[in-house]
C-alpha cells in the first residue's frame, strides 16, 4: 500500500511524542532503577512502532502487544506506564481502518484476550480496570471500522460522480455530433451545388445558398438550446426537443440537398414518449446524414411501423458508397445511435443491404409510451 509523505511524517511525530512521554513516565516511576534497561526497551516498544502504523499496521500491533506483555512480566504490572496503552489503541484503530474487517477481527480478538489477562494479573487490578481496558480497545476497533466504512462510501460516491460526469460528457458529445453533423452536411452539399451552378443557373444557386443558410441557422438554434441547458445561471429552456412531429422539416432539408426521400407509415399511429421520440428523430437525422455523405446518388426511404408492442423505424437507401466508403459500424454516429436505443430498452441494427445501399433499423418498446 502506498502511503504519502505527509501521513508518514505525522506518524513519526506522534511516535516521537509517545516515546518522550513514555520515557519520562518510566524515569519518574523509579521502575527503571529496579529492573534496568529492559524496562526502557519494552517501554519504547509500546510507542515507537506507531511510526510505521500505516505501512504495517498488523506488525505494529503485534510488537506493541508483545512489548506490553514483556513490560508487565518484568515490571510486575503495566500500569506503571499509563501512557503505554495509547500506542496499542492507535495501532488497533489503524488496523480496523486500513485492513478488511475480517483481518481486523483476527488481530483484535487475540489482542483483547491477551490484554485482559495482563490487566487482570496486574497486582491490585480490579474488574473495573478490566472492563475499562476492554471498552477502550473495543472503542478503538469500532471507531476504526466506522472510519473504514466512511472512507469506502466516500470513494464509492466519488466514483459514481465521476461516472455520471463521463456519461454526461458522452451525452453532450452525442447531441453535438447529431446536430452539427447533419446540418453541416446539408450546408456543405448546398454550397457545393451553388458553386457548381452559379454561372449557369443563378436562381438555383440562390436557392441552394438559402437552404445552406437555413441549415446553419437551425444548427445554431439547436446548439444554443443545448448550451442553455448546461448553463446554471440561465433560465432553463422549456421548449420541446425535436421529435417525429417535425420529421417533415428534416425530410425537406434532405430533399433540398438533392436526395429524394419517401416516408411510409404503417400500423396504428400513436405518439412516443419524449425520450424515445427524440431517439427516433436523432436516428433518422444521423441516417439521412450518412446518406448525404456516403451513399452518392441515391434515394432514401423512411419506414415507421407502429406495432402492438414495438415501434420499428427503418431508414434505407439504394445508393452505392462514395469513395470514402459506408459508415463504419464503430463510427461515432452509429455508436451514438446504438447508445440511444439501449437507453430506452431498444436495439439498433445497421449495415449494408443485400442488394445495394445501406439500412438502419431501430426497434423501441411501446410499453408505457
């Protein structure tokens, strides 16, 4: 386990203070004169190991317990070093904080038994002293266990917040891609048409430039609406998101770019919920954008089938791929469409048609719509 420099310095300072207090206590008690240097050694070992408590908490606890037992055996009672027990309390707290609960319990229970025996065998000890020592050690273990649980909850919440932020960035990127990709494809095609027919047919060129301008303004409007949602210091925009109700406008822009589009509706029409409705609209938008960019001279067909439990949307074209090739199954646009479909319990399939062209099929459950 990696431990940063600052906690190590804090532990070293804590150990230094405990050592100083312990040595002072032993010197004042007169025990050292009766039993010699071993008393100082074991007294130091009840405090000095605290310096490595975060790097080796179990070993720290074992050393302190052994030192306390040895001190009690040599000095006929550990109560002559009242500050020696602080090191053990700190060590048990650290084990319960940094190690799994099972490991902490395995360390705590033998330590508790040994220390109860040591306290009980001390001359003049009472059961009140035994209970007091037990409660102090148990409190240290429980406090450490609670600290470990709090730290885990904090880490879990931080991880959830990070995932939520990542998901939000992906959602924003998907929205921006869908908005910019379609409208910029229309702008590019219309300006190309205008440049091509500018001299031969000025009226057609003017119409193409007008269509390009309209597409650019619509892209800016949608981007502005998206940015307004992200700004916390602005009044939220409650205008509805685009859906199949404005499919005609999307089809009109595509037709004005030179791609014939047929729309076929089958089944009993009923409006979709706002989320699936936006999903279906964005799928049509991305699919038509791919037709504009990849299909070459082609006609597109949009089929909306309202079944009993499933809404099926199919966007296909009969074109041949441009030199750039058909959209890759792992392209950002297709991946975004699949993510949208999965978000609402649906599925999206995209790939080349058997005869020619490309097809995108979206299926969404209608339950609850």
